[in-house]
C-alpha cells in the first residue's frame, strides 16, 4: 500500500467517526466513567440463559458509596465467539443502552470486564470479551408474557388477572418508550418488540406494575433523510463502528474482526443501505416470527414501521389476554408451525379482533398491523390516540360497538383456539 492509499484509508476512518459522532450528539450521552471491574458484582442467582448469553441477578455496590443494590447482569457465553452476528449485537446493545434514558426503557448502569488488558491483539481481546458483562437495572416484576399467561388462565373466570384499564395503561407506557426510540436523533428501530422483552417494574411500593422496554441486541440506528443516504461509508459504519466515548466499548467493537479471524462466518458486512423512500436494507427475518412485519419476513427494505406492526400484535395479545405462539406451537415449540403462521400473516392473514375490545382500539390495532407499512400510523400519532382514549374512560365500559366478522368465539373474553 503506497502513501496515497494509506492517507485515503486514514481519512475515511476519521470521516466515519465524525459522521457518526455528529449524528449521535443529540442522543443523551453519559459522560461519567461507567466501566466496572468483575469484582464489583456478586452473583446471587441465574435468571435465565439463552444461546449466547446468561442473565444473572447480582449485588452491586456503587463506587460513590451507599448500600448494595440488586442488578441484572448479562454475560457472554464462550460460544459467542463462534457467531459474529451475536457478538456484534452484544457490543452494540451495550453501546446503545448507555445512550438511552427514558422512564419506560430499562436503565443502563455500566459495562465491565478485564479493562486493564490490551485490546490491540486478538488473544488479549478474546480474554476481555470472555469476561465482558452488561449491567442493567433489575426489573423485579417479571415480563409482560407472564402477565398475559396469567390472563389466559383466567379466561373463563369472572375476575380477570388484569383489567382492560390496566392493559391500556401498559400499552401507553410501551408506546411512549417506543416513541422515544423513534423520535431520537438518530432514529432507533427496536426490531425485537414482543411480550418477553417488556419488563414489569414495581412502583408505588410494589402495588402497581409499569412496563419498560428491554433487550436492544437487535436494534438498528437509522440515518436521517439528510445524512448521506447513498454514502457507502455511512452504510459500513452503521454496522458496528459507532463511537461512544467509552474506550473499552469502542475497543471491543474494533477488535471483533481480529478475534474472529479464521472462523469463516457468513455475516452481512456492509450494514444497512438506504433507499430514497427512507427504508433500509436491514437484516431480514429479524425478531420473533409472531411479531414480524410482512416486509421483514420477505427480506424487503423496511424502517421503524416494522416496530409499529409488532406493537399492533402486542396490543392485540394484551387486550385479548392470549399469546399467539401458545396457540400456534403450544408447549412443544414447533418452529415449522411458527414459520407457516408467519408466512400466512405476511400474506395478509390477521387474527380476528374480538368485540369486547372497544372500537377505537380495534381500529388502531388494524392500522398498526396494516400490510403496507405506509398505512401504519407513526408512533407519535399512536401515543396521542391512546392517550385521548384513556382520558375518555366511559369508552372502556360502554360496550364494544360494531361486531367484526369471526369474533363470535371471543365475545366472552377468550380469543379462542382457532388460529388459521
């Protein structure tokens, strides 16, 4: 490589950093040093384990003094090094969470690991990654799926696990969290909205639960309409090169390729490209089949309106008190059935809307899960309509309004077991 080529490459790296730094400066940055050493957290018990990470309940003593607090700690499994996409997702989730501050989004506390080790070579960087953990607020009320499962158990009881008023309150909280993501600069597409990723925080002395968004491993930062939509440089940088001001996180991100050299993994290298219509060539089939927008399943270009589709499904499940996946695949977890159902939805099928859901909410669900993304309302409109409806509580008890075709099995508070 001659001097001219080296200079060009250096210039591109600097320009990449400047582009992203400028595009992210209106998101709330944390300026304090939030790196943690492994001995600052003490495991209490394991909360769950996935294919690539475990989540533990831990005790954490803040460095500024005060008593120990309970936190949720997400740790990479050794197998993470065999999957580049999941590794990048973990690093990007950490980098994104440190910038998010909203009541209805799970709070970021810090990221830790063997920070004293050099990240300049693959061997030491691998050791750092093996010790890396993400520390978040411990949300002690479980997730929203648990609440809806309880409601399913009360389907034929006069007294429900939660009321329609409570369901509406949770829906508004979810919508406000999503509004924060969609109206941030740059805009953030969640891409993993589902009941399991809505955690329930205890408030008012534990008497109430409020919903907050969690798990941003699949989130994508979308460039604005004026941010060089056809720039190949920006497309490359969006994947995993967003500077945060945290040397450890940025070092992890830059060290990923070196660590995985020789694994011959197939992974999209270019990141999202952008069309003139504001939709993006993001990774297809991202998220859960049961909440997946048609354009995502079909590997078409999409934007934050895919989240609106998923939100419509969340509204449906929460108001109906039923979980689609339970009806489709049952306890066996038949993924073939899930794929068939997702394909049917992508082709235009929607679950019947029961008549006990008030008409304005039925209309909103129908618009949110519209086949064409352009027909789905923006999240700002969704919040406004939900809030207006909440301020007219008589609509919740004044009856359902007009019946919808195919609702007969749902009129007594059960969504029925017929799926397709």
